[in-house]
């Protein structure tokens, strides 16, 4: 069994990374109306859920994520606390000192390098001895999702290779995926 994690809050200039709460459902519903968020990050179970119930289907497991050993952050506006996106570190320590990252940003919040800044902040915290004490964080994205590649590189995640036919859409269409990773010993993003 994966050990529980202590929920954490990370403050950036204009946003905070914090655990999700039930009142985030409306903002999540808005994000899931974006075809790109739905396509690349929602998952098969959420996509197959009727549209009116998708937000709760996506949100409910994230409310318990920290107790299940996954560091799942809402990226929220610092002033309004409205959810603008998500950065998650899952499978924490499933492989010793490692985790897998995922992220999305609502369309209205794009164009501010928000995903890269939030991913970088989550990684810095996760690498710190006072955070999760990780050594490696990996992530993958379909090659055709070029925006996700830009986020990964901007956040200091180096391209390690191509995984052939790795990403499978609900339709059954397969895509090659990039594998990126960042090590605790890598230069921090923006250095």
C-alpha cells in the first residue's frame, strides 16, 4: 500500500498550488468542456461519463489523492482561488524516489507559461528533502500534443525518447509519445 502524503500548498506570484476541494467542481467542469483538456488529460472513464457528470467523476478521486500517495495540486488564481489547472505527481515512490507528472491548464489561463511554472514549482518541492525527497520525475505526452512538449521542456524536463504507439485515445487511435524526465540533480528550469 502506498503511504499517505501530507497535503501541501505552494505559493507563486499569481497562483497557488493547493489540494482540490469539492467546490472546485464548477471550474473543473468548465475545463473539461475544452476538447483538448478532455482529449489529452481526462482519461477514458471521464470521457465515457455523461457530460453533466464528468467534472465530479474527474474531481472525486483527486479529493482523496493525497491520502492515497499522490500529490495532486489545483493550480488556482491567487486572488479568486478559482481553479485554472492541475499539476499532479502520481505513483510517488512506487519506484523508489520517483513519480510521474501530469498537467493541464484551462483555455482562459493559457499563454502565461502557467503550466510550466506550476510544473517547475511542484518538481522543486518534490525534489526537496522537506518535500517528497524524489530523485526523478517523468512525464509523457502524445507527439501530436505539441503544447505539452513545450511545457515539459520549459519546466526543465529533458526529452529521453519516443515510446511508439504508447498513447491510446478512446477512439482506439494510437499515437507515439515523448518521454521526458527531470532529475533532482538537473539544473532547475530557468537557470
